[in-house]
């Protein structure tokens, strides 16, 4: 991939044209992938006396505007993600660090799609990092008689973007899915939500794979639900992360549990860690924060982690298993 420092230098140089003395001091958030570039970023912005948050940041759902304001910072710079439609407590610039694919990388994507879906219409999805390449891919696919399904911009994502917890940019789920990106985290959400084949193309390694069938996952979730059918007490976890806080949903499931003669308690945290939950005497925890903690990281927790929908199934208020999404 193109030198990250070159991309950062260009983006920070454009950013500096917008910054004034009034933005001093700055607060900065970066994704984990930029950790080795922290001092590089801080040096480039040193005239703004920057403070850099080193806590892991996996999305714009984790905007530290309140904390930055408390530290008397005037502006927050959030690297690696597009904004989510929540109001910010102080001026925030989002720098998604988009990568421009090389011709040969675009050609690989187009060739792979053409081989798999000749003369068809497809849902083309990607992450913030590759979003700006969609226009070019679309143009080249058109020459091959392949068109792109319409997508919608939502409060949390741009058109053609998929988040690990939100597929609501998809308008027509019957159209085949193609995901372009350098991992499967985001594609996995499509596959969990729609239970259909997803062609995943990695333009950097020039490899592709088809993800299909989520039966194992469904079985695992029903296994957890059935193990909790006699559960009497539920801990409801609420995140203080701005884009992960689902207080009203947490309150609703709390009321439902009480009305079903269960015990229910609220627990607040920023990062959900097993260590913080140890010793709490409940049968399971309902995670109302990032759904991927429940689905991907459940093995790291001593007590079962379930979704709101799964809790409703346990108390017979819902029958169908639904994939947890924040949107
Ligand atoms: S809630 Fe989880 S999956 Fe959704 S954007 Fe945040 S980190 Fe990603």
C-alpha cells in the first residue's frame, strides 16, 4: 500500500489550511493501524499543541469530543473514519484517510466481478478507506455491462459503505453482494445480516474469497439462548461511547425483563472488558454496545453475552433471531 506517511502528510497539509489559532490546542484520535505514526502526526501538527488519545478507536462511534472538551481542547481531529450523524460537543474534522487504488488493483477488482457476475447488477460495498474508488470501479464495470445497484446514504454511513454493525446503506438485498476491502470484518456483517453469498475482493493482495452460509453462527447463537432459558438475572451493559450508546433500547429491555419476573441491572462502561464484569452476580450480560463484541469476542467473557433480541427470545417476547445492528 502507498506509503502511509505520504497520505498523512497530504491530508494534514489540507487540514492545516482550515485550522486557525482558535483551534489550538487540538485533540487527536487515530485508529489502531496508525499507532506507529503517532509521533509523525504530532510533529506535523505541533504548532497546535496537540493531545493524542491512545485508547483503541475502532470507528466514528467512539468520538471523544466530550473528553477533548473537558481537556480544554478547541478542536478534535478524528482520523480513519467518516462522520456519524451525532451532534458533536466541539468542532470536529474527520479525516478518513482514503486510499486511491492503482490501475492494476482496479483492474483486478473489475476482472474478478466480471468473472463472477457477468452482465449483472451488483451491490458494491466497501469501507471508508476505499470509498473514493467506487466511481472509477463503476465506470470500468459499465464498460463490461455490469451495473451497480442503488444505495442510500444514511445517518451513519455514506453510499456504498458498510459498517461492522450497520448494513442500512443496502436498498435491494436480493442483488448479489460484492465487498472490496482488505479484511472480512465489515463483509461479515453483510453475511450475518442477510445470510447470503458475499464475494470479498482484497485489492491489495489481489485475492478473493466467497463467504457463504452462516449456519454455524446461527447454531452458536441458539445454543447460547437455550443455555439461558432458565436465567433469572440479567446485567444490561450500556456504553458511554457516543455512537454505541443505546440507552432507550436498554431501558426498554430492562422494563420487559422486570415485567417477566426477571432481575435486571444496568452497568455502564466505556470499554467492555471481562475483568470489569468479573464478580457481578448475574446469569448473563445483555450487550447494548458494539454488536461485534457479542458476536466475535464472546469467548473472552466468563459470562454469556447476548443481544437485546436474544434476551427477548429467552423471555418469549420474540421468536425470530435477528442480527443486532446499530442504525
Ligand atoms: S459499533 Fe462496532 S462495528 Fe459499529 S462502527 Fe463502532 S466499532 Fe464498528
